[in-house]
C-alpha cells in the first residue's frame, strides 16, 4: 500500500501573502516600493550596520525625519547638508 500524498494547494503562498497584506493594511501600514541610488544604498548599509534597524524601520524613520525638516522649514538645510557631504 502506497502512502497517500497530500495535494498541495497551488495558491497557498498567494493566499498567505494576501492575508499578510490585509493584516498590515488593517494595522494602518502601507507598502512603499522604489529603487535607491548608490549613495542612498551606502547610507542604508551604514545605518543598518550601526542601528540594526530593519528596512521598514529605516524607511519609516527617514520619512519622519524628512517630514519634520519640511515642517520646520529646514528641508533646504537638510538637502544642502546632503550635497555638501556627498550623501
């Protein structure tokens, strides 16, 4: 007698990803995608090494810091610092 094999659900991974996305959405989170420049990748690597932050934490903090600079009228100062320091 041969052992019975369980049939694999070909949509199992897609269903799991859908549940994950729905859970994140319910928590008020939004997926943001994009490509980073080589300069930004260097900054990312250093931040990740020194802080241990995940991709999500780095992106969330970067957005919050940029927004704070914008709200305080300091966005030009921030951009000038990045340019002056070749970042």
